[in-house]
């Protein structure tokens, strides 16, 4: 007898682009007033509520642009877990998406949920906690508010759990996993350009690709190709802020979930990892961002510490930031050597707020 495992969950992900026009007029809306959008996702009915000026409970609080996920379905035979992730995006694709904010919740209309709600704030009959994206004061100066409108990219992930499913023991052979040749086949598809429907122009070089694959991997590209940010018929896209070598590696990762160059050991790999991290952050490729963080953490040196620290600060990589600071202040000799590099001058110019923290850490080492 062999054990066969049954898949007891069903995951559905949906990406929605919400544009709020007439922002000035929405300032008169009350704290409970919102703009509602209804969708069918994973076999259930949902509502995304956008609050242009949600006030926190504290009396001295400031209003925020916030989003909630509401569960509308009347019946719920199983536990439904949902995650709502949101970012402010620039329809012109000039600004990078804002920092991703998310909330997870559990929906269950059975009597059991009544008990769970008393124990956990994540269990709800109707709606999630609010996702606060940005204060209204910061929104005005952020660049995301243009022509009296702003756009929110929402990713809704719905996980349905079958309460009656169990692991069963049945005779038979184990079902093999996916073919190890999948990465190879997708790499060949990218290289051949067969049936490609979009061409990227990067630093004078052209890269053919497939919109549906790009959109499946990147929520930003999903919005660009199949949302309202760009014309879906666009066949040529010019990329101005990424080097051709970096973009080639980015495309390869999107198709194969790997970076060939990271198997090598030389200084150019660190530079590539730095640029790839920035690109991964721009396109919402969280796994690539984590891989780059790990590669940079392992390769911190006197020559790269300051530039990597600046990168970590700019792209919200707290673990990488800690690694850089620990290396820089590890010994007086290393600290002096880093301060003499061009990378430190770049750090001073681009991220001056990091310097007091660096100085504090250095003093802590001395004491």
C-alpha cells in the first residue's frame, strides 16, 4: 500500500486595476464612504472598497487612502482564506509601484466562525481589515496623483479549503512530478521568439517575448498589458531605465525561474545582482528580489558594501541593509576602507538618512 496525497486546497489569483477619478471631490466623503467594485473570484462574489480618505480611530490621526476586501457570497460551505495585496501605480510607468501592503483574512459563515472571531482578528464574516496605502498628504506629493486621479493595483488571492478532504491510502504508483525539462522548453521558447507578441527595445537591442507569460509572472506587467494602464494592442515597448544585459537576465528569470549568471563567481555578478534587484522591485518579482538579496548578502566586500547598502535602503530590503551595516562597522579598518570608496560618496548623495544609523552602529561597536 502506498500513500497518495490529495490536494485539499484550491488557489485562485486575480489582478484588478482600480482608477479613482475626481479625487478632489472624494475629499468630501465620510470615513465610512467608499468606492465599490464587485467581482467574481474563485466561485465567490467579492467587493473591493476603495477609501480615498479613511480616518483611523485615533482622534489625532490623519486620513489615508485605504482598501478593503468584502466577502459577498451568502453561502460558504468551506473555509475561504483570502489575501489582498495593493500598490499605488503610475499609469505612465514612470514611477515604480509603491511599497506593497497586504492583509490576510478567513471567511466562514458557519456557526464555528462565530467562535473563531472571538479569538482572532483575521477571522471575519464579511470584510478584511483595511490596507492603508498612503496618507492623503503624502499622496499629493508622491507623483501617483495626476490629473486629479490615482490608480491602485490589487492582487486578490483566494484559497478554498475542503473541510472533508483527507489524505488517503490507495494502491498504485506515485505520480511523478513535473518534467525537469520545463525550464529548458521555456528557455527555448524565449530564445526562438516563436509566436512572440511583444518586442522590448532596450539600449538599442530588441527582445521578443510573450505577453501572457510575462503577465502571469509579474502583476505590474499584467496591469500594463491586460489592464487599463496601456493599450493591449501595443507590440513594441521601450525600456529606458534598465541595461540590455540586465533586461536579458530578467526575461530569462521570468521564463525559467533562474538566473544563469548567478552560478558564476566574479565581481560582475554582484553588479548584475544589484541591477536585477532594482528591476525585480519595479516589476513586482518578489522571488527574484529575494534571490538577489541573498546573492548580495553573500558577496558584501569593501568595494560593494556602500552601494549595496544604498540599494537596500531604496528598495526596502531590511535584512540586506542589516548585513551591510554589520560588515561596514565590523572593524575600524573595514570602516575606514569603505568610507574611502566611491560607493560611499554615492551613499552620501542618494541616502543621507542612512548615515546617522551607520554612525550609531559604529559607535556601538567601539563601546
